[in-house]
C-alpha cells in the first residue's frame, strides 16, 4: 500500500520554465512533508520540508504548496535549470518513519 | 565532516549466499535507518536502530533479513540466502539525537545484484 502517491512519473521542462510535482496522502497523522532530490548513483538529499499547519514554504527557487483539506502538496521549481535534472521524491513522516512517494524524474532541457 | 558512508557500493551475490551491507553514520549521529529502493520506485523503510537497540523493524521482511548497530563499529544489514528479488539499492541514513524524523542524511547506497 503506497502511503504517498506522486505524479507525474517523469517530467521534461525547458530551461527557465516552472517544474511542478504533485503528491497526495491519506494518513492525517503525518506531521511533516519533506521533499528530497536524488542524483544518479547518490542517496536522496533533503531539499525542503513543510508542516501541515503552513500553506506555503519557499526556499530560493523551490516552493512547497500544501493543501491540508485536499490532503495534497506540491513542489514548484521556478526558473528550472539543467542542474536541477534529478529524481525528486515527496515524503511524509509519522512515528519516526519516512514514507516516500515513487519519485519524479525531472529533465530540464537547455 | 564526512557524510554517511556505505560499503561496498556494489555487491554481487549468487542465489543462496549471504550479503552483508555496512553503514557508518555521520560523526555524532546515534540513529541509523535502512531503506530499500527497487528500480523506478521510492525508498521503502526497513528498520530504525540506535546503538545496540532496534527501535522499529516494522519494514523488515520476517525471514532472512536482520540488522544491528553495535556499540562499536558500523551498522550491518544482513541478508541470508539471497534470492533474485533481493536485488535492489539499499540506503542507510543517519540522524542526530532529538532530531525531527525527516532530518536524515543518506549515504550513497549499496547496489546488490543477485545472480
């Protein structure tokens, strides 16, 4: 059973465009919603995280939007760059565990 | 400050052999987590350990898999009598004491191939 559903599976964006990745969850007991970035051959690295009582959090070009009533959250990457090409995972935490989405492979075309 | 270290990076085992994966957490970190990643899938939690103590093993398969984090030395994930379905990337993460659950620092992973 997938606790966190993520879409799309892959995404191609032109340089300078906006990349948008969406996630949905069911368990209302989750207490944090982080996003991770993973480059080939590397482990995931924490990008940004949000609490469920906050509707938006921005760090540089990365923004998380959170809709508690819809149980959905999304990552927006503004001014996408080729160096942003990686796999992005949304996740949710509960009881000291991290539950990952299935990942989105982002390719930014120069 | 060195990050989380895992070795070996690649491991090939024949069916029925044992696989031992090692993880050295970041300096000062006392918590270790193990995850498994199948191709085109997200990471799945396996086990959460502190020194000499298993805190949560709810994601571990009931048979053939075990994990430890001794007082001295790295954490070990052990898979006995490996089968083809065990082929995956295994990631270790560590976190400091009293951190939030998502503050985990991941190692580069061990890619296990069972032939």
